[in-house]
């Protein structure tokens, strides 16, 4: 019964006297028709593509429900080559309703063929396999033949997906949503040589949504978190661990008790022994052990292409070894990275002769970020981490958000320095907020320029670390899609970039997509003069509500009789006394825009928009805490009664003891009646977030496996819902 009363009171609050405060909108409902200043958007007619104009040289694959064409693959194909041919057949059938047979190039050649992979149909020198490598491809027509030429590793498969997108109008937006056109007549005009070779040899996107249903093959991503099997091209694999491997190979648990000298010496003479303990890289036994562990790995995986030898992770608290020998190396090299590069070079040299294709990957991270005098060996990859930089402005346009001790250079300057001494430079980039992943991360205006910056500085591999720990409401589907496009073509124009985004928004969110684009533009504009890193709490910065606790005006309708007969009073309209809350436009306008978009959407599209709407809803929770949390209710009601007894003529006459008794009685009564409002809002928000797969709000937060988790505290703001264990 009490819960029912709370719900009824919640609706009273919605339309009561506190409606003047944004925090009064406790249910987060917005009357779409009443929303102001929204651009006029009507339902857009479904687009119909112009029919194929058939000329003498047009390649017509399907007409009148028949096809003269055959898909030809190599006689001895790889799994990925076979998948490329079958995917092409499958999608042509989805588009036209007609299945085209697949044969091998052992069959006699015909006039009407689609050649997938390197077949015996190509003219001598038509395709340069060495130049195209594992992932490049060529799409071209010769007479009535269509060639989609590429390697059996990933090239032919990537070529097929690109042909389906660029020439047949397919769109591979998410792991569970793609747009497939319907055409009675299917074909293409002659295609001059369309040759594509990726700028970055390594491309990794790490959103939860991008890992599912073999989707990364369609994104043309090939990194560690590409979980596709060999038939979908597999991935570039790290053997023995992706990162921070020295923490595992020279572990505190295995070695510290007997060999504390294996670990970094602190300035105070102690040895590092906790999480993230750095090894002493000048210790010859540490080098010997790492070589032994690498050799052991290679016995099981002689085909290994990359092995990581990278420093342990301990956030900004990492400290290099301060033993005399290590300090000597730092002085000689001019940087802490000197000890690490010497160490990794020594390991790499050990195996260079017997393993020609093997590379060793190490980090330029925190204290090893700056370049040293010794260049990395030819078989060493330096993976540079952009963790300290600003992500609301492009690299090179502003200083880093988090200062790195002892460094006078910016992230962009350090990247440029490494590029001068290494032709095997990777980047570990960051694309989400790691302390508050449920609010908007304002990096849409930097993604394109940063990708181009990497390419201009001869970076050949990019790992986009995203919200890998939980799904997120912050446009994870769009981010996966556009990042994949950028990693394949970092030199796309700004117009191309925003066209990709607009096309995605239109197809994925429906006729009200322009409202969603307006939200992105609004949020980006809001941070034009603000700098943010991945560890900044956006709800306290970008989305932070303004709370005015001054100039409190005593309500004219409050009387001493009401206070004495407090049980019959509607206190809901006084709950915000002493805490007048004004919310950021990104929150208030966000509700209007997302609701307007949902009103024009179909059921599935509206559900996707409801997920986006969690962005302002989570931020809104911080504003509600100022009014409706039990602590705020206590404080605001006490402030109200204190001012009443100080300012009201009748109130001044009440003896001090009676004032105190009345204040406590009213406070306790109001908390009992209204104290669940904020918790109920958060409970609903949490349940809906969980339904979308948002199990964690920040990196390292224990997963909220159930709304009934005993450690879940919904009486406080979202960043404190679930403390670390």
C-alpha cells in the first residue's frame, strides 16, 4: 500500500507546484507535442532506388527471376574463400530472390561469371597479390565478367562485403541489423579498377555489440577482439596474452618470495609487490626467464605472428624501477622507455633468425610514453597509448588532459617522435568514458581527424578500446560502424564521414533521425571549449545540474496550522525548497529530442531510441538526488521549517523546544511518505538498463547480475550504485 501511495505521489509531483523545477519531472516523461523549438519533421516516404538502366555493357546478374551468371571460386579454396563465395550468393538471393550457382575454376570458362578470389580466369599480371597482401582486394569488370580478387585470408571476403555495400546497396550496420535492398533487376554498370588496400594492417574495435555474430568480418576489423572463425577470416592473433604480459610472466605470486630483486625498486628502497608491480628490466635473470617463456610459447605455436612483451598495468600509479642499473639506463637513453626498448629488443633479437614473420609488441604507456635514444628493433612493434589526451578536441589541437610527470611534450608530439624511428607503430586509442560509460562521450568531432593523424604519422595498427565491459547506451552501434569505416579509410572527407553517420541514424532509428543527429550536434557543441579525458565524470561536468541554495523564498501558503497538522498536508510541492535545480540543456533538450524521434519511429526503432534515452535519464538521476533522495528530503524540509520559524510572524512565537519537536516530526513524516521516490526512479532506471545489457557503469565495477544484488544501493547516484568488492 505504501508503494502505491508513493507512485500516486510521484504523479502528483509531475504536475504539482514543483513542476517549475526540472527535477520535478520525476517520471522523465516529455509531452512530444509540447516540446518547443523542434524542427518540423514529417514521416519520410520510403526511398526507392532508380531502376537499373540496362546498356550494352551493363552486367545484369538477375532479370525475370533468372540468372545467366555463375560464381566461380578457386578449385582449392581456403575456408574464407569458400565463405566469400557463399556470402555473395546468399546476399544476391536475398536482394533478388534468385540463387546463383557456385562452381570452381576447374570448370570450363563461361561468358557470364563472377570470380571470387584469385582464379585461373585472370589475365597475367591483372592482380598483384603481393601488393594486395592478406586484406587488399580489387573489384573490376572485364567484358561480362566481374572480378572480386583478393587473398584467401581475408581479401576476397572483404572484397565481397565491399561490393555488396558499394555496388548493390547493402548496409551492414550492427551485428543484428543490416539493410538489404529488394530488386527485380540486379546488375552493375562497368566498374573500372576499384583497388582497396587498408592503411592500417591491424584494426580492432572493442564494443560489446561489435563482437557478436561474426560481425567484425563485415566491419573489416581483424584484431584480437574479432571472434570470427577461420571461415570469416579469423584475426591477427596475439600469442601468450594481448597486453600487460610481464605481470603474468614475472608474477609476484611466483617469484617475489624468493626473488624480490626481480621487481622494481621504489625510491624508498622497497620492492614493488602489489597489483601492477613492474619488473626490473636491467636484471639479467628477468630477461632470461622471459626468453624461456617465449620459447615455450613458440613450441606450441610456431606459427605465432605477434607476442606481447608489455609492462604491467597499474593506472597512473605506475612507477619505473629505481635501482642503480635501471637509473643508469634512463640517463643514457633520456627516457624511462629506454630500459623497456633495450629489454624487448634483446628478446626480439633472440628469435629474429628462426622466426622471420614474428613480431614483438610492447607499450609506450604512462612512464614509457616518451621516445628514447635506442630505436625499436625491426621486429618490434611499439603500441602507443593515448590515455592522457583530450577527447573532445582532435590530437595536436590542445594539451593533454592528464599531465604525465617529467614530460614536456604532448601526446601528438610523442606519437610523431616514435613515427620517426619506427615503421611498426601501433596505437592503443580510447573511445569511451571509463568512469561513467552511460553518459555521452563527446568524441564524434575527433574520430575522423584522429584517425587521419595516425595515418599521417605512419601508424599501421589501431586498437580502439571501447566499452568492452558492458553494453552501453552511448551510441555503441553507431560508434562501431563509423570507427570501422575510419580504420579502413582514415582519409575520408568530413562530408563522407557525416554522410555515413546520417545514413546510419536514418536507417537504424527511423523517420525522426534528424532529432537524434541534433542531439549529437548539441552535445558536441556544448564541449567546444571544454577538455575531457576518459576518466572525467561527465555527470559532474558536462551534464552537471546547477543547484541554487541561495535566495530561498518562503512559500506564502505555508502556515503554522499546517505544520502542526502535518499528516494531512501535501508536502510534495515543498520538497525542492533550498535546492532549486536547473539541469543542463543536454539533459532537458535530450528528453525532447529523443521523444520526438520515438514518436516517428517504428516499434523496433523506438526500442533503440529508448536505449539512447537512458543517456539523459542517467544524468537526470543526479539532479533528482538533490531533491528526492532521502538525505535531500531531510535537508530541504529542515531548511524550510527553519526559515519558517525565523521569518513567519506566527512561527517566531513558537518556543524553541516546540520548534525542534515539530521540525523532527515533520521531517520524519515526510521522509516516510516520500523517501522512496528517488530509489524507485533509480530502480526503474537500473532494471531498464539491465534489460539492454548495461551491466556496468564504470570499468572495474562488479557486474550487477541482478536487481536484487544485496550490495546494490539505489538510494544514491548511479556512480555509487555498486561499490567495488
